[in-house]
C-alpha cells in the first residue's frame, strides 16, 4: 500500500485515539486544545479555499487536508519568537501559528504580490513552489543563526518528491558538515503529484538517508499529532543544543488531490483512499481528547463558529485590497532599482492622465 505509516514508525496513539503504553504526553491540556483548533482551522480553511477556487476567486490551491497532524504537531515544537519556518506550499497552519496573517495567505493564493510580504517580526520565509528550492535556504539560514551564536532553530518542510532533487542532498550535506540547527521535515504523503513513493527511492525509508550525511533520521506516524510533536520536540532540542540537524520522515497521507488543478482519481485507487480515510488525523486526535474529557461537542461547535467567522472576515479583507496595477510591477522586487532596469514604472493606459511614478524616485 502506498502512503500511510509503516509498522516501524514511531507512534503514540492508535487509530482509535488511545494512548499506547509506555508513551508520555509532553503537552498541557491547553496546548492540546490549541493543537486541535489549529487542525480544525486548517481543515475548514481548505474547504473554504477550494470552494473559492471553484468560484474563480482564488488561484490554484494546495490543501493540507489529511496532513494536519503532521504540520501542526511539528510546528508546535517551535518558539515563534526565535525559531524560523522555511515552508514549501502545504503548511498553512504552521505559517499562521507562527504569525503569518491569514489575510496575507489568502492574498498569496489570489495572486496579489502583497501576499508574499512577511511582516516583521514574523520568522517565516515565503512559500516556495519550485520543488526543493527552499531546502538549501533553510540550511543556510540555520548556519547563519549558528555563526551569529543565536539559539534559533530552522524547520523546513518538503515532500517525498522534493527529496529526489539535488537541492535536498546538497542542503543535507552542508547541514551535516556544519552541524547547522535545522530540522528537515519530509512529509511523505504517498504521492509526489501522481508519482507513488515506490518510484522515488529503493531505500526502505527516506529517513535512512540521514545516516549518509552524519545525522539522525526518524520515521514517525504523521497522522498521530502526539507522536509528530514528540519527535520534532526532541529534534528541536537537539538542534538548539548544538548537536546538529535531524531528518524526520512524517508518514502521512493526503486525502485531497495534489492541488485544485489535479485529478487524483486517475492514479489513486479508490479502495486505498477509503482505507486511508479511516486514519484521518482529525477524528483520531478528537477521540483522544474526548476520551480524556479535554474537549466536548459544545467546544468543537464553538470553535467551528469562531473559525468560520474568522475565515469570512479574512476573505472579505483580502478581496477588498485593491488589485495591483502595472505601476506596481517592479515594486517589492529590488530595494533600489539599478541602471539596467527601466528608470520608470509602466505608465497609465492612454487617456488616464498623468504619467506613472518614477521607480526609485528617478525622473
């Protein structure tokens, strides 16, 4: 079976949401509720965004749907005040939890350049669509933190397909040699678009590759929020202590297509998808919380109402932002345009009146 967690993956919850013997939860009840809310927000954001895309109000969108435990469990191990996230494009709840505005996320998928602006002091890099291109940035950023003797840690996300790119191997080699404080989170969701995991590597797991770079590799059940958080917590502590990087293979499964331009029914067997739905991380985590008396149906309903209102307000705010004009084409690209660039931004269309503003203040 492609996707899902292998028998040897680290796990704390069984599929019924029961805590396994010998495991210890390192999250307070308030943090567990916070985790559930982020997972629920992610799920509701996916549903709203897909609907907006179908209405032509959003561009191509990549849902987290089915990978909420992997994304939320990992980011909860970070301190937003000192740690960095270097994302790919399927980590919305991690970015939001780290301080990236929901309105900016929506603007990004609308296609507005303002959506790529990360406000100070939010410690995230812009989302990366080019496969694996962000991984060397993460290693370099982590090395920079080490050279400055800062105690920040960098967590970067990518998929199983990205691990076949040279950027992944070069970044891991650099991080291993320099003992950079970086945590590589490989989200193995079963398919790199339509390419199954079996076509990416002949190795037993992706995590075993870490040994070749001189640092640990860990396989975790990516649909188990508690397990993901625990292995990431240990990896962040290891990085912060100066012991170097960790490669975490989070074995999860995407329950939506690769993105809204994809038809996953062409390559995902219906029986496989149905089987993996039974391992959906959201109800699994809910069963654990409910079994401990940490959450009630009333609390969930209240969360849903609050999140729905939050999403509605953010969509309205994003759609109210004026669309960029031709005069904005060079904005936010260069701090100061050089002589090789046009001395002026594109002017207004004929009949619009005054000429456009000068780029960089040049006449």
